[in-house]
């Protein structure tokens, strides 16, 4: 115990020790570390009881930490030997670093890992793909959510091509009853996440384009990326007045209050909209240009579960992880959290109609992930943050699409050898 804690007196020290108890793994009990504190009831009421039906002798506790504190908290617990047996893994570099430090166990030999594709596992693998250190749980999918009543009133159909999409937005704008598209640029990240990374895969051809950026055979100054920024620049014609000052929650409210026809979305928005919107809404994938052979969606690897290398309950933890590779967990998780989709190959029946629309695109389109997440955001400047800023500036009209592509490329060239 530190001198700082001791200085707070016996009462404070006792409180601190008691607070640590639920987080510490004990023999015979599995403790799950997670940032998903919103999910505690789902784990306690649905997932853990389902596991215990098959394995009644293994006690499991779900002990989440607030999202903003999670990384620092888990790192401190791992360093101090007080971390739980199972560690919820963020995608790519944060979890890769835990593995490199010897905090996570390679899971390649885990029974059931073949239920996950290479794309599903890519967020929790070493760069050379030689080790997978977390079990993929779920992804989130990008697209557009639309107000069905608004479409019907204005007389527009769900667009099948990008040309139809912008024609529909033009008609909604001309009719005047609804804001064509609810989004703002104040927080910046939506401009990239629900803008650039949403429509971009149709331009850079999904995984082929993403991997070409990593190996250096493609650059952000190439046509697919400039074209993505060029399309994104047109969005300012359809956003609310004063969109530059509109935040993410503001845009959500505009849509759920029925004031906007279209919302550039992540599937994670479904639960909130289910609770707040009093109108029927649906979803459609980012429309590809007319004549395209293939459509592409951002089906972004988001969350996984790893095994603490120092767990005293590794055998029981592997039993739990093996159970998670099966169809029962995939269906439980996907339906308890609409918009978080199992990364397994199991055919999961999803009951939420809008979530079902999102996941159905996997059968129609090729999946990829956000192109800034694997390897390309390790240096300074951080590509993910650069794309937030550049995408917002493009929409705001303060930078040209060509200059945005050049800016992203110049940032990578400062530290990443394949782009030098």
C-alpha cells in the first residue's frame, strides 16, 4: 500500500482495500474485466446463467470499470497482480501491447477458434498473424438509419446506388419538412467514423485498399481517397443549419425527435433509437456507385476477450472461452445488445429488425474495418485523429478534398516507412 493511501488514515485504507476485492481473481472464481459497464445486467442475468447451466461449478463475476478509466485501470491491475482472469480487449494496438508485455495468453489452440474468420481475428493478432491473443466477440457496422415516415411523406425510396442516395437527399431538402441528414462536425470523430469510414470502402475496395495503405502500395493522395473526401464535402449541403456547432448527442436528438430524414450511423446507435424514437426507422448500407460489381461495408472489429497470462484459473477460463466460441453465446450476445454483432461464423438469428437489416449486409457486401486502426495510428501524428480533423474540415469547407488527402499522407510519411 502506498504512503499516500496510508496518509489518508485507516478508514481510507480499509475502503480502498474493500474496493479492490471484487476486482481480484480468487481460486475457483473467474473474474471478467471490462469497460462495458452498461452491460452488467446482461452478463449477470443472461450470459453467465446460460454458461452456468452447462458448467454449474464455475463461478463467474463480471466486474466492469468506467470506459474512460479502463485502460489505465487494467494496466495497473496487471502490473500489480490483481487483475481478473479474463480481460476484455480493445481492438489492435492497446491489446497487442498487453500481449507483448506478457499479460495475455496466445489462444490459437483454443477449441472453437476456427469459428472466426481471419478478418474477425485481425484486430487481436500480432502483425505477422502468428498469434491470436483475444477471442473475438463482436463488431459494429456502419451505414445509414432513416426515418420511414419521412421517406414516405416526401416520396423517396431507399437508395440502391450513390446517385439515388444524393437524389433522395436533394428531394428531401427541396420538400423542406425534414433536415436531410442529421450530423454535426463539432466533435469531429463522427465526420470520419460515420462519414469517411462509412462511404470510403466503396471507393478503396474494402480490404484490398486498406491493406495497400499498410504495405505502402496505396497512398491517401490516390484517387479513391480524394474521391471519398470529395463525396464527403457534398454532405454540407444536407446537414442542419449551424452543423459546425452540432455535437454527436445533438445529432442523435435531431433524429430521434423526428426532425431529420437520414442519420449517418453506427449500429451501436440502435438501442438508443429504440428507446427514444417514436417513429418507425430502418437502415441501408452505404450505397455504391451505379454499375459497381461489389458493395463494401465497414464491419468493424470492436470487442474481444483475452486470458490473463497470470490467471490462477486458466483451465476454467479456457472452458469459458471455448463456450463463447459456440452459437449459444453468439446469439445471446447479439440479441442482448442490438447493433453489436457476433464475429463468429455461426448463423445467428437476430430478433431486432433494424439490427437484422445491418447484419444482413454481410451476405450482400464484402466486409472491411476502419483503415486507420491497424498499424497506421501507432506514430505521431496519429492517423485516426488526423482523419477526424481532416474529415470535419472537408465538410466545413475549410480544406479541399485534394489537400485533405495530401494532409493524411504527409502525416503518415513523417513516421511510417512504407509511406516515406
